[in-house]
C-alpha cells in the first residue's frame, strides 16, 4: 500500500503550524514593546520636561502600529493559520479515526476543488460495492489538493483505505488491458505537437 501522507509530511505540517504561531507571537512582542516605549517616552517628556511636542506623533505611530498589527492578526488567523491548523487536525484525525478499506474500480477525476472542514480537495469517482443502499454503486473519494493525481486509467482496479471519505492509502491491483495502448497513444500525440 502506498500512503498518501508520509510521516515527514505530517511532521512538517505540525512544524509549520508552530512556526506560524511563534512568528506571530514574536511580532506581537515587538509591536507591544514599541507601543510601550513610545507611550513611556511621551509620558516622561510631558511629566518631566513639560514638552508636548512629540505626544501627537508618538500617539499616531502607536495607533498605526496597533491597528496594523490587529488587522494583520485578523487576516493571519482567519486565513493562513486557520487553514494550516485545519490541515494538521485532519492529519491527526486520520491517524486516530476509523479507517475504511475497500476495493473499487477507477472511473475518473473531477476537476473542481471543494473544501471540507477547512481543507481543499479534488475528488475521484469510483465504482464499488454499495455501502448502505443497493442502488448506489458509485462513490466519490476526496484527495487533498496538493497530492498529485495518480496516473490511473479508467477501469483500473484499486484497493483503497479512507478516513471520512478522504484517501489515505492506495494499491493498484489490476490495470485494464487497453490502458497501455491508450497511454502510448497519449504519448505519441504529445510528441507530434
């Protein structure tokens, strides 16, 4: 069986999540220190030297730093960090959750990208034994969008492992007899162009 997500990829995703958080935290410390230094300096100049000449510029700089950091944090946590956190959560749940192992026949890929629980996927259509109802034998399995499409021909027999309808591992059991001819035709048409 070929795993879709290796242990290296899982560890890299966790490292990226930590790096993103600690980078944000370091920027926050710098912004808070800068605002505190400006506030203390302005207060000291007013109370000791009775000089209010830098109070307005320091106030404007402090407000700009605070507003800029707040807006940046909102954008950061709403998009980048959220998507990374959801991806890490998906990988963690795959290790712990229930797995479904089944055999299927490959039909094709869908070009559209969809989002499920904060992670982007494309889907592959499979023909398999009905799971719950006797009339439905086609199943769509989600594949994470950064995973390259498997070089499969229609009719290829597969053994798959999934979690929550997300592909975790696969094994090619049998390729159809017409697959090599179709692949050769595709290659020859590519070389002609």
